[in-house]
């Protein structure tokens, strides 16, 4: 593949220089983290944009969308950023039309990646782990870009075909027994494959749409992953708005109605199956359910997570059920909440036991209504960069020098998003 080359944005350079950060270490971290996606992971071609996740040179639909999300605010004033994002939107639509069940793709059809997996293969695919959130993120990207720029040029015929493939896939997966999707990876841990001959553990129809894997790329225990269902509800509403307001799509009345109906069905499923009474915390959202009275209470650091519900826009931070859930998630009742002498927060079964994720600490701050909690999270982020000035995937909360993934662009730009929220956008003052 073509190697990433540094992309320079004068706007991002200016934001880094003029954001009034009163802490020298935070300022250094922001200076390094915020442009990290542009500087190290972006491939601009003549037609579009390819963005790798960092230390793996493949493009995830989820990661690539999240990596550029903080830049969307500035696309209206910066042609470089606009080119990066519009090119990414185009490439994502092309990938979804190749295979809506894939989560990660190659730069070209070179057959790299996990080609020995037992599933419908294609040389474009790096990996074919089906994750509902992988189809949510491209809608969010295009919608948010449009809202900030009012540029409708991204809404092409190919993008509409991709949107329809997404909705068709979610419809099929409302009854997973009718699904063509199977996935088996041999001689790996249980979290890297699906049981039941690649079909996954049994579920029954609930109105929700089945997901084989979590945003960690670990397999679901129960196929209705509640944070991803919530994300789908939000993005289906965004699809309806796009179709109704973008002139290219105004004849798509039946598709808009289909999106609205699916949104309502998934949401009813969340409310009917995804809320569980807890003897200590009250009614809380489950992480996964199967529609047969089985549920999993936990959270994973990867977004969408239960912690991220207000960030994704499903409900507000002061929603009582969310607050109950948040109290549970940030307690030792959550099996993936870990405390150490240096930091505490949510980790993931995807990484070593007892480790905490920078993304989770950042998300805790982004969804907090307490200034003191936000400041506490910032202090933990300062203490746990292992002297590198960058965010990592996971780290030992007793010894942050032990960490995974030194080059993880999603965590870096998400940190930049937090700093912009805490210290404010000063574009008008500095224009």
C-alpha cells in the first residue's frame, strides 16, 4: 500500500498554538496528540482518503471515522481537512458496498489480512468481523461533516447505495437465523471467533439487530450489544434527516420511512430487553442481551460503550437510567473496572487483565457533568502517558510504563477532542 505521509493543516496548527492551556504537560500532549491522525496515518490519493489505525496498516470503518471526528469542527474553514474527510467518506461508502459485514479493509485488493478466516472472503478485506458500530460510524461521519459545512457533495449515488446496504443488513440481522453471515477463525481464543459453527450463540428476535463482535473486535457473548443498538438508533435518525433535507435524496420517501420504522423497532427492543434491575444501583442498561432472559453486566472501553451513551447522543448525561448505569460502570461491580495506585478506570477483555484504557478515561471526562471529575481524569491522563506525550491503548494502573500500542491514533485524537472541550474553541477570537 501507499505509505501515510504527513498532512499539514494550517487551521489545526493555529488551534494548537492558540488554545489557552494553562498546564505545560497538557499543552505538550495536545500538541502531539491532536494532529497525530493527520501526521502519521493518512494516505491521500487522487480520488479519496485511506486512514490506517496506527500500528496496524489497515483501515477500520470505526477507527478511521473516530480518528477524524475532532477535525470536523474545522472543515468549513480548511480545504485540507475538507479534502481528508470527504475522501474518507467516499472510500467508506465504496467499502460498505463491497461488503457491509467487514470491519477493516485493505488499501487495494491485495489479499492482506486475515484471509484464512472461514467466511465469505474478498481480497479487499483485512478482516470480516461483523460489528453493528462499524456501520454506524460512517453515517455519523457524513452527517456531522454535513452539519458543520452544509456541503452536500458527499451525498452521492454510491453513498446512498451504502446507506441502503447498511439498513438492509440491519434488517436481515433482526432475525439472525436468516443471516448469510458466518465467521470462524481456527486455533484462537474464544473471543476471536464465533461459536455454533460461526453463527454465534443463539438469540431470538427482539426488534434489535444482531452483532457478531464488539467494537473491541472481540466476539459478543449475547448478540444484542446494547451500546451498538443505541448508536444505530441515533444514526438511523440522522439518516432520516439526511434523506429528508438533502435535495439529491428527496425522492427516497420509502427509504426514509424504512429507516424510521427500523429505528423505532430497535429502540423498543432496547427499552424492552436492555434495562435490568440491579439491587444496588437500580435500573441499569445491560451490555449485552439475547432476548431469552440472559444478560451481561459490564462495559468495555471501546466506543460505543455504555459509558459513552450521552456522547453518542442516545440520551443525556443526566438521564436517571444512564446515571445508575454510570455509577455501576465506575464501581468494582463492573468486572472491567480496575483501580491502581496511579489511575483507575475501565478496561477491556481485549487487553491484559487489570489494565485501564486511555479511551475510557477520556470518555469518562467527555460524559461527566462534574468539573472536579473532569480535572481528575485529566490528572490521570497526565500521569499515565509513560513520558511519551501520547495516549496508548491500555496500561497498568500501578505502572503506566507497561502499556499496549504505542501508536494508537484514535486515542490520541480523542484526547485532542477532550482538550478542545475543556479549554474551549477559540476560532473566532484567533481568526
